[in-house]
């Protein structure tokens, strides 16, 4: 019995190749069978173990069939060395990334700097008009700042006045006055004692515009400020020294205390025990950090000091230089959470002349820092004694001092 199906028996196979026949002709593809192995293929894919159907060539071109294998890809990987499932991801261009990151950072820095500049510039209180000062001496080399600490209580509540022991006097008077000279030979900080004997010259009223003729009247220096404000004070200082004042800067009690607190306190070495019930000062000798309230008491103290106002001016110079040095540290400059509050507190409380710019303020600030760093000189105005409770300046030394400042020379004159 023959188990081969019809048309497939040995008798009918003829000489077909591969079936034991001696014929050299291969078996027709029509009757070749393929063996399927494994699980059925998913829809749309070739059965496992089989070559996928190839595109037909018809009418001189391929038909619309697209098997996904006509791109030159072969099993096991593509032409580009990928895994056969898509084009290989290009390697990141680190040079390009670094370039654009740097550009972004620089852009942010520039925008922040410009915004900060305009914000800070808008906060300056440019209330003093030095164009009202008449008969001014000729300008010398370098820059001269008149720095004034007033006893203004503006912005203080009744509780603040009690806590800071400022009293409740109306108006404002000068509590301290200093000339800061900046130039090529280091900064020079000169205190002008408030009890200095000076002559009130002819001046133009800051509000009325009226000319008041000088009569040779001599008063204490702080009386000039009380009589007609900053403009008359500048006129009086220039008349009695012959030194041209380029810029005016003033700060009151509240502003001073706020700046110190915003800076996180100021470290200073106090040379002796100080106890003054009028200013509220109560300090032990040695290095310590003062907050705003303590700092204000320290710079206002004079009754507990042997040299009274002269010793107080020295303490004021020392503290202001320490404050500038403290604010200029990286921990403040590079920390926006400390820098902006400090700048805001300082700029809000400063009164400056109309021509004062931020770069001028920065020059003054860094010069104050230089004084504390030993790069400059600090001194009191040279004195020749006193008369009627007023301190008399040594005119010869003052003349020499002013000449050195006008020529921007190293100061050799010694003060008290």
C-alpha cells in the first residue's frame, strides 16, 4: 500500500530532485512545503522561523507594500550600528551645551546687575542742592565727601525713641561731621568736632533764595546746620577750610541702627569699659559684636569719655570703618538675603546731594573700608585750644592739611 498522497507517489514523482530521484531538476516550488515551528505570529508579521514576504516587482516598479525591511536593515542590527529598532541616538554635543549654559548665566548676571543698579539708584534721597552754595573754593585733586550724622528722629516710634534713648527733640541737628578725601595716596578721614569755633559767611538761603550777608559772627559748627540745613553747613565748612566739598552724605539715628542690624551686627574692639546713662552705653573692654541699638549708643557716647567730644569722634571713625569692612565681606556681598536688606536699609536712610551717584557712593564706601584696613589715615581736625567752650582750629596746620588734600598728596599733618 502506498502512503503517499495522490500525485505525490513514487510512481508519479518522476525524477523530481530531493526525493530520491536521480533527476537533476529541482522540485517545483509549487509543491514545496515549509514547516511552521513555534507559536503563531502576531497579525501583520511573518510567522516565526520564516523570511517575511518580499515586495513584488510589477509593471517596472515595486507595489505599495512596505514590509519595513527595504531600508537595508538586517536582523541583529541596522546599518548605523543600532539595535535594529530605529536610528541610533546621536552623542551629546557637550561643547555646544557648555557654550549655551555660559551664555545663559552671563545674560542672567547682566540682567540682575542692571536691575539692581536701577533699583538702588531709585532709592537714593537726593535732597541736597549744592548749586545753592555760593562763592565756592576751587576744586582740587581727588574727591571730598562731607559725611554727616544727624540726630533726626524721623521714622522712629515712641517705643523706638525710648529703646534707643534718643529723646524726642523736634527737628534735627548734626551729631557728627567728617570729611573723607579719596585719591591716589589712600583715603583720609578727618573728624570735625561739633563744638568747633567757625565763622558763618555770607550765604544764600536754601529755601528762600535770599542772600544773607556775613557779619563775622562766630558759632559752633553744628549751629550752621541747625540754622539753614546742609547747604549752609557745606558753605561754612568750605569758607573756614578752603576745601571744596564734592558730595554730601547724611544719615539719621534710625537709618544708622537699621543698617547695622541688616548687616548682622558689627564686630569692634572697645578699648575701655564704657557706661553712659544718657546714651545707654554699657560695654566691657574687648572685642564684641554690636547690634543696631548698641552701636548707636556707642557712637553717641561722650560724657563717659575723658576726651569728651574728641574721644567720641575717634570712636565714630573707628565704628564707621568697621561697619564698612563688615558689609564688604563676601558673606554679605555674595549673599542676596543679606546684601539686599543691607543696601535697602542704607539707601532708604541716606540723604545725598543731587549729583551723587551709586559709583560715588561705592567710592566713599570702599574708602571707608580702606581706612580701617590701614590703607589710609584717620584724624581729628588739628586744634590750638579752646575759647568760651568752643574748640579753636590750628590755622597753620589746617592750611597745610588742606593744601595736601587739594594736591592729593600723602597727608603728614597730625590731628588731635
